[in-house]
C-alpha cells in the first residue's frame, strides 16, 4: 500500500497492531510524507499496489511508475548454467542494469504542460478591465495610480489601448523603474463612486523557453555587475531565519531531485505548487507571507506566485512578480483566474531572458497569458491603488475582466 501525505497533516501518527510511528517532530511538520507499507497504517485513502508494481520516489515525489506485468512462459528452454558462474548473480545484474539511472545521473524531465491551441504563432485578444469603488460618504480629495496598459515588447504587441476614468481629475503618465506604464491622477471634487475602465487589443506571440537555453545548473554564476543589476530580484522577503531555512530546504529538494538542472527544477516546482496546494479565495490577505502559504498549503494566485518567487530567489535564481490576464477558452485546462486579473512569477534564465511560470495553473506562460505590470512584489505591480485624504467611509469595490480570442 502507498500513501503520500501533504502538510498540514490531520494526524501525526501511523499505527497498526505491530507498529506505531509518530511524525510529530516540529522539523517534519511541513514535510511531505511518503509511506509504503504491507497494510494501511491509518484511515486515509491508501493506494493498493499490484504485485510486481514499481514506484520510484524521490524526496516525497513520485518520479516514475512501472505497471505490474505477469511473466509470460518462455518459448525457448532456459540456458544451462555455465560452470563456475552463479545464475542468481546474472539475474541480479540484469535488474540493476534495467533500473540504473542514465550516465548523467539525472531523473526524467517533468513533462511540459500542454499549451493553448495555437493559431499560427500568435493570438489576438480584446480585453476589458473595469474596477468600481463606492463609498457611503463622499470622498473630498484623493490621488490614484493605475497600471493597466499591457506590455509592448518582442513577444507581445499592443494594437489599441484606451483608459476611461470617472470622475475625471488632473492626470499625468510616466514609466516607473520597472518599466510599467503608470497613470497618476488626483480628484479634488466630491464623489461617492469612482470607476476605472480600460480596453486593450493585444497580440501575444509564442514563446519558446527551450530554444536557446543551454543545460544550466544550479547554483548560477553571475558577474558582479550582473548581480548588482539583479539584486532586487534575488533578495528573499524579510522572514525569520528559521522560516527561510525551511523554505530553502524545501526549494533545494527540487533541485536535488532534478540533479540541479535549472529548467527542470523550476518546472518541477511549478507543477508541485499547482498539484499540492489548494486554491481557496479569501483564505489569505496581502500580509500573508510565503511561509504561511507553504505551511497551510492554500491560497490564491498572488500567494502561489509569491511562494514560487521566494523559493527561486533562495535557489539564487532572479525572480519577479507579474500581473496580467489569462485566457482559458471553453476547452482549455487552465480555468483559475479566467474572469479577473491574474498573477504569476517570472524568472531570469541565462541567455534567454525573463520567462513566466504560472504555479496557480501549473503551466508555462505562453500565448494564453497577457502581461501588464511587473515588480519585486504585488505592491510594485498593483493594477489600481489610491489614497483618500478626506471622507470616503464605507468603501466597497467590484471588479471584473473579460477577454476574447480572435
């Protein structure tokens, strides 16, 4: 029987008539536990293994399975034993050769998640984003910033962009230090409702993460000037040392499992966060730390992005926060965050550039993601933000995003 227990555990004990195992050690509370036993040791759903079935497990993760097969009767007589040679030794050698790892010692690369069906090498999207603020008492004076204009670069083109704000105010636009297009405005007249509506027509082009990426190993080596440029994206969040050590060990387990191959490690981590963590709206706040998400194994897109970014930085890989939209389509497997703004992580791959990883949906970023704003964290890339200087009690907010594929 086989059991894979994901933290936080409902019980720390495994027991039968002959055995009692307690895994309540505080060091092991946040570890994934994999157990193989001749009989179930708890009331949890154990998977029954077939006779002869093989499962290869590394650091809590199922790497490979082999289906049980019944031996077929031989059509040829068994060869006679050679004098002076032990036949059992030959059988053992065959088993070892059949299950030996490749010469590089690496495990099979995780399968790349399927991408959205391509219409050539690009997709065109019509995107409408609307945010409405309502107040029980009038706002007298306020200032706001908006980051809703999509990115224009080699892999994404903005064919049209229009922003509407009511009530109007004194506005000016600029590009911030992260390259985001920002509109700042101040409203000096009383109002009880503020709405911001942005329309964009965007063309997204196919991105091949593997095209020019050489086999790169962790740890990465940076020239001093490169490290200075990347420093804001290499610093982990301010957390207690004990929490950072535990997160570092968790991230390093993926690197060790993938023989420290950079891309395989990141893909494995991305898929694990999608598979083992639950998407629960309202379970977290903006103050929720990556360690809280790691410990509770639940959150929303910004939490999974923050955890991925934290783990990548602890591995010495530059990572940043990205806000945008995701198009799912009627038959597409990615259904989370399809009706609102979305968040994911981007990492800097040597000789490739910034590439996106979406741990909420367990996929690589490609034609189905529309990029808008980026930064070290959510506060650098938040779509809309503001300050109320007088009035404006009892705030409520509604928002929505719609996008169609052409």
